[in-house]
C-alpha cells in the first residue's frame, strides 16, 4: 500500500538519501525490522517486492517539484 503523506506531515527530510545511491530520497519503505529510503529510480526498480512485504510506503515525490529557494 502506498501512502501519500499529508502536506503538513513530511516523513522524509531534505537530507535523507537513497539507501542504494546518493540521490535524494523520495520514498520511505517501512518494514518490520526498520525503514529504507529510496530515490524514485530505485523504488520503481523494486516496487513489486516492496508491495509484498512492506508495512507502509511513504511517497513524497511531490517534494521534487518544490522550488529549493522557497525552503530557505
């Protein structure tokens, strides 16, 4: 199940990075034994597996469209 975080609740910070590469994380996948962060590319690569075993999936791809200057 993919859960979109409400606008007021951001789970992924600007400093979180993909656990497979150095790209900014836009997905957080919650498992029984911990959380993993993924960029869009690596999430899509393994999405089917995540759907089978994840407790929750937080999708913050909307953050990619935010103007970085507005965050300062």
